[in-house]
C-alpha cells in the first residue's frame, strides 16, 4: 500500500562529489542536496517520511474500537506485507542509509500488528462471546520486533556466507554483461535490489485491486479507515514529487522508476477506494432516508 516514503539516496554523496551540498544532510541521509530545487525535494521527502510513520494507526485504532476487521481484504494485507518486506530487502541490497533500513523494519512491524489484529478479531474474538479481553497490539509489537530482529540478524550473516561460496565463471560473465548493458546498476547486489524494489512496487500497485473488488462485492467500505487512505495518498504524492524534484538526470530517474511508478500509480487506486467510500456511504444514507419515509407513511396510514 505504501511506497516507502523514504528520502532518496544519491550515490554522488558517497563518492565525495557533493562539495556544495548541505553537510548534515549528506552525513545523515547520504543525500547530495546542493541546489534549492533539491532542498525543496528533500523537505517534501521528509514530510512524506513523517506521513509514512503513521498511516496504519487510524486503521489499527478503528479495528480495536469495532473489534472487527471484516472490511479488509486478506489478499490486500498479504501483498502489502510482501511489498514492505521486499522494500526492506531492497534497501539493504542497495546500501541505503541506516535510517531507511530501520524504517523498513518498522513498516513490517506495523504490518504484522495489523495481521495479528485481523486473525484475532476474525478467529479468536468471536469465540470469546461477552468475555472481556484486552487488545493484543502490545504483545504483537513485541513478537514482531523479535521476528524483525531475527531477520536482520540472519541478513547480517549473509555476506560472511556469501564469501565462502564460489561463483560460477559463466554466471559471473553473464552478470558482468548485464551490468554493462544496464549502466544504472553499480553492482550485482544493486541490480538485485532494483529487481526486488520493482517487485515491491508491483505488490503495492496490485494490492489495491482485491480491496476495490471486495468493496464492490460488499457494496460497502465499512471497516476501512478513510483517514488511513488520505494519509497514504498524501504520502505517495509527496514521495513522488520529492523524487521528481531530486532528479539529476535519466540515470537517477531510471534508478527510482519502480518506486516512482508504484507511488504515483497507487494514488489512482487509492482515489478509487476513497470514491467508493463516499459513494457507498451516500447510498446507505439514501436507503436509510427512504426507509424512514416509508415508516412515516405507514404510521400516517395507521392513524
């Protein structure tokens, strides 16, 4: 559902070619901001980052209040989790900044919390009847954090294991040829990260379709947080704008194309969901008004 919302990473900052850039931005974010246009893009990117820290909160709160998750599509949640997982792996493989990797883990924690709520309120809670029970958000966050830590720990051992594996000569030649054909990649892991990022963008992009279909089949958007979708639209728009403003050439544009297409493409589907919300709410209100008028007419006839 989201498309990262992370501040873009500029390789020129790592190569020491950012002599006129803002030093603290270069040091913390490895981003070369040396023009007013890039600074504007960086500020918008930070706004996008802040927005992406909170989009699930309205939905989690609504689920807790209603004790239901029936409005959410399970396929939608699955593709969302896959997208965020690919997003985090892509950030690691392309050597993004530590803050981007940490936020990638944070996204997965949010996703697992939502999954836990879905399982709890659809499978466990109905069986409890009238018994009081506390939400499992806090335990879930703890378990999710542990799982994410284990994931990162496993990943930290990958380079050590990779060094012990000899790469076949033909495979190496093929990869070197591929890198020459696609100059936007700086290394094999960079190419792999790009591919994984493309998969993440595809998951974010296509994940809306099952939710739109479910809303249509139910003729309702009850159970969905409208505020969540507003935040997501704002986050994707600001992210897309920040990338466009930071573009320094066609190589930079191509390197960020999957994430850019995923963010701006998701906006269209999110607008469809928002439109469905208002349309079905209006239909529900009209049906209620008609029913009220019918009851009033019957009451008048009885008198």
